[in-house]
C-alpha cells in the first residue's frame, strides 16, 4: 500500500473513529496520525486473532482501521486525561 493510500485510509478511519469515541474530531492532522496508527493497531489486533488485517484501500481495511483507531483514541484520551467521552 502506498503512502497516499495510508494517508487517505488514516484520515477516513481517524475521522470516523473520533466521531464514534468523542463526537468531535481531533483536527485533520491528529485524525490522520491517529487513524494511521489505528490502522496498524487494528491490523495487529486482527492478525492476532487469525484474521486478515489491512489489505489495501478497501472496505475491510477501513473497518479494521476504524476499530484500531477507536482503540488508539480511547488510549489517547486515557493518557491525556480528556474527559469529553
């Protein structure tokens, strides 16, 4: 997967994940970063359970990335102490 695909997937996953976790975005750059990290974390989680992780720019990868971004955003809010959940 190319860098542009990771950025697009990260932006979409970060945006969706931030809307699910705290109803507001973190800002475009933070959404992209947390979404990309979430895609990696989601891929690791799904691989640990024997399923395919991020496989490209498709719906399955988006679902995996969103789940990973939710986990990352939850951890981010626990670390920073944000109470807007």
